[in-house]
C-alpha cells in the first residue's frame, strides 16, 4: 500500500462505504439494517 501511495483502509471502513453506497442507490433502510446486523433501523439511520 505504501508503494502504491494508498491509504490504509480498515475492514470497518469498507463496510461503512458499502452501506453508504447501497443507501445512495435506494436500498431500503430495513434491508441495510439487517445486512449490517443492527437490531434497530434507527441505528442504521443514524449512520447514514
């Protein structure tokens, strides 16, 4: 990563980016919440 001048990315960062991408393309919050493992949709909505 250093050789290619890429910043270090954590798995958590990739997960958040994926959820944001899906939300931007219209995936309903209740689906995102299930995929993310949130028991409450409000938790997912706070992060989006």
